C-alpha cells in the first residue's frame, strides 16, 4: 500500500493490518488538508471505501477523528495531539540524532553551538 510517497509495510498477520490501515488514514491528513471524506481518504490510502468507512467510524469512536455533520467529512480530533506530546516527554531524541562532539577541544577561534 502506498500513501503519497510513503510505503506502508504489508502486515505479517491480520491483527496488525487494521492498526496499520487506521494509521494510514490518520496520515492521509496533511498540513493544508483540514477535512477529508471517505472517498478522498480511500483515494489517498488505496484502501477500499468500505474499509475506510468502517475504520473512520472506529477512529471516530475512540476520539481520533471528528466528523463535520453537514459535509460528511472528517478531521483529526484534538486527541491526536497527545502523540507529539508523548514523544516530547519521552526519551530525548537529541543525543540519538546529533553527531558526537569532537573529543579534542575546539580551536580558540571556533564556536560550537548546541541547539
């Protein structure tokens, strides 16, 4: 399954497939795309419309999506913001992402900035 340049790995069993598809639906919402209908989600994710309908109802039920009553479209619910917050409070990423500092001290004219 492909999602706008991202490849969603095929699952090894049926238990993980629903979760992978639900995450694919959440990833279909991009900056500048505030609402999507089931047909648009199906097009972006490559999932069947019936599958999208079932999963959007599940995501709505667990508070990950909100539904616009008159347009029959969905948008991410505020609960989705709990994921970046948990990531920010989790283990620090900077040590894992930043290259190690040089072992020898920098020259007097050099500046080392850590942001």
